């Protein structure tokens, strides 16, 4: 049996860039250690990806902070994490959750050899919870887990609230 890892949006803008937080900086070493536990064939990575007209989008009107514009330094996965992800499958997503990621993980699990899907990354309260619930929706019988020590939210309070929400939806919180 194989375990899959989903590394969500470990990009410069979310760590120490335009939307960075001290909590996001604090999880970097935990994230690197977690990635090292997996075979890269079992690692999926998401990247929040926006265009220069981000502020004109619905999301941009609700979160008016330019971030993760494709091709910018803020859009890049943090370099020391990126080095560990060479060969992993990467999904650029224009919004919080990736339906393409969820479909591909469901296809990967179709053979019955996936024992768990674990998620880590940023931000717990937006993109981690969105992807965890999408994956849980397409694979209700496969355990989905989130390692809280490898996640950070917009605020510590919203991080905790997201963990509780996922727990209520039968996502295992470590």
C-alpha cells in the first residue's frame, strides 16, 4: 500500500512575501522533513497561480493583495522546498482547490493500493481545507489526513478553525 502526499502552495508569497506570516515561516523545516518521508512518485504539489489582472477577479476583489502572479518570485515555490520536489507532479491552480488534482488522485487510487492521502502546506484555512475536502469528496473511503505541524493559516485562530472543520468532515488531524 502507498501513501500520497499533497504539498499545498509552499510559495514565497505565502511564506514570507505579500501574504506571509511568522507561522508560515515556522513550518518550513517541518514541511521539508515531511517531504523527505515520501517517494517523489507519491508527491503532488499545488501552486496558487494568478495573472496580472488578479485584482479584477472575484477572488482579487475579496482578497485585494496581489500574490502568486505567474512568473514572479512570489509565485515560485520556496527554493529549498523546490529542490526536494524535483520530479513531483505540480498543479497550477487559479483558485483555492484543484479539481484536476482531486481527479488525478482519484485515478491514482482507483487500483486500490492507496492507503492514505496526507496534506501539508499553506494556508490551512483556505487552500489546504479546500483541497482536503475535494479529495475527501472524490475518495470517501480513503483516509485523508492533515499534519497540523506542517500547516499554517492566515491567523492562528483561523488555522485552528480549519483543522476543526476538517476533523468534522472526517479528515484525520495529526
